């Protein structure tokens, strides 16, 4: 059967009449079908046996009335009867054909009508669809209707053609005629089945199952698709309408974008978009800082809960000491005051040992602490004059100072830095003692100082206030005893106590990378006792106390509260203000240090984005162009780095600000240059140099590296750059480098360096610096420059020579000599 389209015919194994057939479709779907076997209708042309011969022709080959081809053994009467039957059949055939044609016409008309109806409906629906656009469901229906109409239009024509051809084809024999008849009936049934398919859905005839089944299946598939589509749309539409779930989002100090989205249960793409709308271009794997994340969380309508994921730090002993365990401890004193009012001199006078004079720029670069005895009690002085270190340490959470000694020169008055010092002491809630210095000076006027101080709400005892005031002279020692007594008295009032019998906790006063000894930190023990062999974590570093030295340079095995010691055995250089904690195991120490280092790194990385945000917001808000000059600072010691950063942060006006991207101790490395390049920042080296690879990278990438040995020069330069001032500038040109290969002792001359000029030229008249591990050890001039035995003016690159410094001979093999000239150049806008 053509309708079968090559499909396997369903067989009736159960029985000839009726039963159930299991239909298998694709995708493993099956369907039980009730099968109704219709018995063949026997066509009876005339009442009487006529049908039998007609049926019998089935078996006999059609003879088509030709007597010659007549089968043998048939009588004339028989033949006549047969011919009659044939004629009758023919007549009936024609009749039936006419009837069929009429039926066909009627059906055709019906189809036409329905098609028109469907088309009208479709058109109408299309119009509605265009009006509403999003009615996908409607469209599906329309499409279905269209498909139905099309199917109805397409399927019947072949039968029509068949029907037309049938009478002629059927003429020679009854068999083909019967086939067409059956086909016709089937088609009619099919047609009917389709027309009122809904009514008969549950009951299928075999033929319907064969041919109509496919159509039914298609329809149900489409219906399923529509259903799915509807469900999907409902789900999507529902999400928008769904009431928003407000979540409490735990927010650490820095968070990866995807994790933030996760915690808010929002889509990552939405979060990235929200960030973008806030001017932050971040990918889902990027880290953003707490403030930015908070903004985003609020934007999404969730609650923020800031948390610290510093769980690893919990191994640090934070148990409060009970009163019974506490013992008195010495006070820790910081000397503050305006520049040149005599802080250093006073500290020196107290220590009774003069610091070697001649520090660059007058700023104390090497800081530490010392203890003195007063009336059988100890006093700890921080050897860090100025408030830079004081504030930077406080900023790091290390409040080490118990008493501030405010130095004011009697021959001067209260100056800007005096006021700053007063403010810092007040902010830190640290009691003050006023030391009116230079009392030996003929023009000294201590009472003026006292009255000046009143303006800043410092009422000294002589003015009936509570602040002790002592007149001193750092130069001839007048009043020093009184000052120390005043300090002791103040300490007694404070009743300072600590528990020496616990794991030590301290603060880094100063740290540096020492040539030969490795990283060294001066630690002021604040609580507990630090012992040799103790394992500790300090800031982002950790270590094991290898050795300790006290302020007198003596080896000690332990250090109790308020005792400053130099600690050896660190794995890296910590920063001033870092807190030291003794922990039990090396693994713990390492874990905490790593955690802190990562956290700091993430914070630094996130800070960049935050600044961008701030900048953008500031710009958007004020429409004012506040430019920033980003800088990197590397210095020889922590004290210098801190001092520079403090000074830098003060520079700036309404048009420009200085932002220190990074500051650190030691040579300028490739990492520094990389950071500088990324931010378009210059690198300032204070008494340090870039190492070879950093120098090459800087040259390639065009990163500006500037070297300084006097803080004020650096500050002035940055100030000038910031304000765009044009003035003459002294610029240094490095004309050559030489490496010390050997050191000789020459009687009468001292130490002479046997060198190889590795770069440029060594010039006798030029300035020289001695570099050890890229840190400037000495700056001065040459005493001699010799090529073999002769004194020469210049030695070219690749040649060996002998060099000796004027007034300096701490030279070592491996040191590098930098040869430079100075010239004055017109400053240009940067
Ligand atoms: P700092 O900048 O506050 O540390 O001040 P210094 O300690 O460097 O002192 C600045 C200058 O003042 C130095 O030249 C000292 O010699 C001088 N000086 C400090 N104290 C006294 C003092 O008590 N009497 C006199 N006559 N000069 C002093």
C-alpha cells in the first residue's frame, strides 16, 4: 500500500477479529492500539450468485472478452453469463465512478472552504501576533492550523487522480478495482478520522495506526514542544516577577567576582555588568576589594556582613592576662617635636653616647630603641625622633608608645611640627611631657613656649595645668635628670604592667636586610618573654629566633616586656609596626605568614580597582580633574621608606595628588619596574639601585627610575613635578660602573680596590658611590684612580684599575662603584 510508505505492516497475531497491537515509535515510545478488523464487504452486484463468478475471476486470469483467448472448458452459456456479469459490473463501475467523482467534488469544496477558513484564521492570527509580538504560543497554534490545512490539501489529490484513473484501470479485471475501492474506503475513513480526530483519539483502526498514526504523533510532539516552551517562558517570566530573596552576604576583605555572585545567588554576568556600570572592568576571576563589593551587594539589594577569614590566625594566643599574672614594666618613650628643636641631641644626651654625625639630609635613617636606668628603674626610649614612625606604626596597629616627650626649643616657639606632634599624641591618647630645650641659649624664652602651648590646649604645670614641663639643655646636660624623673613619675601614674610568663608579643621598631646577617628586625617586646629558639610570625614574615642582641650590642637569650632587641632568624624583612607573635609550630607560623601575604597581595590588587572607582566617582561627582601621580619608593632601610611615604602623602593640592603604589626596602627589582610600568609611575630609589635585570626592563619599557640620597631632594622633586613648577634641576648622570675584584692594603694610602670597569668610564674627578647589593653604602669622591702604577684621569670600560675613596675604606670584594657627574638642567614639565 502506498500509504504505508514502506513501513512494516502491523500484523495481527492475536486473532483475526480484534485485539490490541503494541505500536513502537522512535525514541522508545510505544502505544497500545485497539485493533478493529473490518471484514471485507462482499460486493454483490445482483442478488444471486453473480458475485461469486466475479470473485472467481480473481483466481482466473482476465480474458477481456476475447473468445480466442477464452480459457478452455467454458461453455457459451457460461461465457455469456460471465460477459453479462462483466457488463453489469462495468455499468456499476461507471455508476460508482460518477458517484465517487461527485463525492470528490463535494470533498474538494469542503476542503476549499476549510482552507479559506484556515487562511483567514491564520491571517487574523498573524495580525494579532504582529500586534502582540511575544505570543509565541499563538504562533504555534497558527502554524499548526496551517499545517493541518496543508496536510488536508495535499493528502487527498493522489486519491482523486487514482479515482479518475481507477475506472479505466479496473475495467480489465476486478482485482485492481477492488483494491482501489478498498483504498478509497480507507481514505474516506482516514479523512473522517482526521476530521473528528479528537473524538476518536482513543480508538485507532489498524489503518489509522499505520497512516494517521504518524500525523497524530507529530501533533503530539508539537504539543509537547509548545508545552515545554510555555513552561520555559513561565519559568523565565516567573523569575523576573518572583519576589526578590534578600540575602546576607558574608564579605571578606577581598573577594573574587564569581564568588561574590555565588554568595548573592546572582548570575556572574549580571555582577560583571553591575561592576561595569560602576566603571570597573573586572572579569569573573578577578578580585575586588571589600568596599567595591559592598557597593555591588547593595545594588543587588542584599545585606552586607563584613567578615575576616583570618581563621588561621586563631592559633595566636590572645588570652587576656589576669591581674595576678601582671608585673610592672618599663615605660616606652617617644621623643617628638619640630625639626632642629633638638630631638636627636636630647636622645643622644640621654643615651650618653653620641650618634655618628653627618646623616644625609638631617633625617634620621637608622632607627632603633634603647633603655636607660633611672632611680633603679628602666626607661625604654624609641630612637625614632619625629612623628613619621610614630604614626606609621600606629597606622599598623602597633601602639608602642606610653609617653611622648615633646621637645620645643626655648629660643624658637611652637612650630607646625610641634602642633602636629601634639595632635598625634592626643589622637593616640598618650600622655605628654614638655621638654623646653636649648635653655642654655642666651635668647631662650621658656615662658613664651609655655604660653604658646596654651593656644594648643597644652597647659603645663607652671601654668597650673597637668602637663609636666622640664627646662633642659641637650648640649650641656642641664635638667636631664629632672626630665627622666618626670618620665618616671608619669610612668608610675600609668601603672604599666605586662605578663612576662607567656608567649611573646612585640612590635617591629625597625627592620632591614643586613648584608651578611640577612633580615634583621628591632623588636620591642610588649608582652610575654621572647626567647632564643622561639618560633614566631611577624607581619607577612615568620622565623625562629636564631640570636638576639640588646641595645648595647650584647647577645641575650631572652627579652621581657618593654625590652628592645635585635632579632635574627627571619625568613624575610618585616615592616616597621608589624606585630610579632610567638606560635607553637613552624607550620603554624608559615601558614599565618602565607595567609597574610596572600591577603595583602589581594588587597593591593583590589586597591587598584578601588582607586579607579573612586577616581571615576570623584570625576563624575565633581567634574573636576584631580590627577594622581602614582609613585614607587624603594629605600635602604624601613625608616627611610616610611619617612618618604609620609612626606609623599602630604604632597598634593586640588589639582594633583601623590599616590604611593608601593614602598619597600632593598634594590629596585623587575617586579617593581613591572608595577611601575603598569601604572605609569616613576620609581624612586633612596640610597638603593635597580638590579641589572630591572635596569634592562626599565630601559626597554621606558620606566623612569630616579635615585636619591637626600629625602628633601626627593620631596622637592616630587613637589615640583606635582605642581608643574619649572626650575633648574641638578641631574645626575651615571657615567660608569666598576666592580671591585680585589681589595689591597697599601701603607700610607689605606685600602685600595682592584677594579674592572664594567660599563662606561671611570673618571677621577667624578663623584662615586659604593654599592653593596644595590644599596648605597657610601657616597664621596676618589682619592686615587690608577692604571698600573700611574695616576690617570679616566679608565675605559673593560680595563682594570685601582681606586681608593677619600675618607672611606670599608670596601669589599664584590662591591660595585658607581661613577657619576652632576649637571644642572632646565626642568621640563613631566
Ligand atoms: P632634631 O632635628 O630635632 O633632631 O634636632 P637636633 O638634635 O638635630 O638638633 C638641631 C641643632 O640644635 C643641632 O645643631 C644641635 O647641636 C642643636 N641643639 C640641640 N639641643 C641643643 C641645646 O640644648 N642647646 C643648644 N645650644 N643647641 C642645641
